C-alpha cells in the first residue's frame, strides 16, 4: 500500500508522455475537418488537399500572441491560386466572450479587409479531429502541404527563426 503514491505518480507521468506522443506533429497527415463560417454555418476547411494551407488557430484571449508572424505573412503576398492562409478562431477556449460577439468582430474584419479569411471552431472540432490537445491561451500555427501532411505546428509565440522557417517553407511550395 505504501507504493501506491509512487505507482500513481509513474502512471500519471506515463499517461502524460503517451498523450503527447499522440498529439499532432510535423510529418502527420491530417484529414478534412468541419468548422463554421462567420455566420456559424458548418463547412469543411477549404483548400485542404488542393494547395498548401496555413492555419492560424487562436484562442480569442490571446489574439496578438503571434502578431510578428501575422505581420510578416501580410508582407509576403503569396499567390492565392497556389496557397491558402486562414484564421480559425477557437471559440470554446474563450468562455467569457460571447460567440456572437466574436462572430460579429470576424464579420467586421472580413468586411474591412477583403483578403481576410476567418472561420470559427465553436466546440473544439478541429482540436478533436487533429489531436491538437490543450490550446487554451495559445495561438496555434499549423502549416500543411497539398498532400495534407503537417510541415509545422507551434502552440504559442513563434521565434523569429520559426517565422523565417515557415515563410521559407511556403516560398518553396508556391514556386
């Protein structure tokens, strides 16, 4: 009975390690996933499997966590015919901001910037489908090639080296 706390600790550590092994990683292949548009209508992630896709998956509580990367991407002007970039706002991890208010803000952003492509995830649909794990208070960046293979994933703020790497990967794919 005295070994029970030690066993519990080992079990918890093993379970934590096991779930991190199951989390989405570079090299994994994703499958189509359902999300919602700015009016809460169900849809599948567009362009997936057709061209490289960059997904910004922010928790609304930390919209500026990857502002440097967002600004760097705005300067690239990758051709829309060869590359898709989009935001999918993680609504579930912002319980104190009403979904309707976030959707209103998204629609306003889309009207102000016709290049903005923003969708929503009201119930962790993407997190579950792609095994993203805990995304609370994180701005997740996912780069997927046209074969639906994950090339890059980062939860939280990107370093300048990571920003340069992702932009370089996209440049190579859209040549």
